[in-house]
C-alpha cells in the first residue's frame, strides 16, 4: 500500500515515459479548456476528464502512438486483444467486471510489451507501445 501511494505521486518511478505519463496525464490537476463543457454534462466527471487527457496525449504523440481505445464494458480478454493492436493507449473501466482480480491477472499476463497503470478496482490504462519494456504500476488516479 505504501509503494502504491508513493508511485501515485511519481516517487520510485525510474522510466521517463512512465513518470511523465503519471504526472502529466493520469494525475494532472490543472484545468483544461474543455472541462467547462464536460462538467455541464451528466456522468462521471473524473472519468471524462481522464479520457480527454488521454486523447490529448495520443494526439500530441501521433508519431509514436497509433490511437486511443476506450473500453467501457469489456466482454472478454479476446475482445480486448483482438480490438487493440500494438502502439495504442487503452483505457479499461473495471467497474462493471465481477471478478476484477482474475480479469486483471489475465489481462496483464497477455500483455506482451508496454506498461500498465492500474487503479485497483476502478480502471486500467495500458500503453501497448513496442519500444517500452514490460512494467506494471499500481497507483491512484
């Protein structure tokens, strides 16, 4: 639990990609210009803001990242890995999954390269980028 808390703020993260991703996308606290429009709509504001920041990150790194996949209700792991190829950022909402622990274990075993950022019980963000080493991070975002 202490390691998860430290990682949440970027402490102990040695990968430049992971540190930047945690600080500037997952844990970003500054307001974006589109937040006002999003806040007026009904729904999970925090989740909408996170997906928006992920989209901006993908857009700003088009030379390295092919796209963003948002999976709100995953039916199976086969569905996820057939939909998403390498060089994508993948957002997975875990709230509707019954056995989250088993799902996460199987998901992370099947990821061949790249990094995973897990907020236990809530969401997972996968960076399936070919040039990244295989690493998993547990943090609050």
